[in-house]
């Protein structure tokens, strides 16, 4: 398929998304810095409007086979994006979801802030990602729901999904709100069963 370089891609509520190719963020846990790709350094904090996640276990990036959590979100530039977490960072993300669930809130109605935090062990110094959340505006939540519904099952990253039908995203609109989180927490906890 030919893509005309003079045409702007269609956007939904201003959100830019190329199907199967979200903007790739990285949490560099050696330096404690978030990056877009390898060259765009952002600092130790990242704000995200989380739409969902995809738990999987694979051997990637020269790491042994282990659990990963791919989080899909809208970034500050209004681009559909993704980031991968592993080990302690996955646990911290799940704990944030658990706290929100206990308050009958969903992660997709929040602005999530990810921050790197220094750790040390017998192997040396590294950084884990910790998470906090604040309420998003109702108008913005409505835009995110509209985007999620209009894109349907097209919200994925082709890099890690062996079968796009396996990608599980948070449902933004479902009652009661806590049901969304319980389903996602259950799916994320299944990582331990791999």
C-alpha cells in the first residue's frame, strides 16, 4: 500500500496513531531515564493516559525468557504510544491498579505518572519504575473512550504480539469500574504462571 507523504494521517480527537506502530518509549533502568527510541532523552518522569496493556512472556532484547508488560497509552504530544516494563516495575504497576480498584476507579480515568527510583543490590545499582495517579478531566476521558471505540481492535504493537487477537486492552467503559481492573490484574498476575 502506498502512503502519500504529503497527506497527514487521520486522527481521532487529535490523537495520532499508525496501526500496529505506536510511538516507542523506553524505561532505561540502567540510567534511570525515559526515552523515545534510543536518542530522545526525556528525564526520570513520564506522564501517561493509559488505555490498556498486554502481558506476555518472551525472550527479547538479549534477556532470558521472562514476563513483560507492554503498556499502551497516549503521551503528552497526543500520540498513541507504548512502553515495556519487567520485574519490579510490573509489580509496581499492578499495585497502582490494585489501589485504584479498591477506590472503585479505573486506570484509564487517571493520568499516570511513572518515575524512576534508584535501587541497589549485590549486582549493583539499577532503577525501578514507580507509579502514581491523579484524576483526568471528564472531557478528556470521553475523548479517550471515543478514540478507543473507533480504533477497536486496531490498538496494538506488531513488535511483540504473535497474534493480534491475543492483545488484551483495558475496556474504558464498563460498569462497575472496578470490573475492568480486576480483569486486568488477573491477566497481569497470570504472568507468574508462565
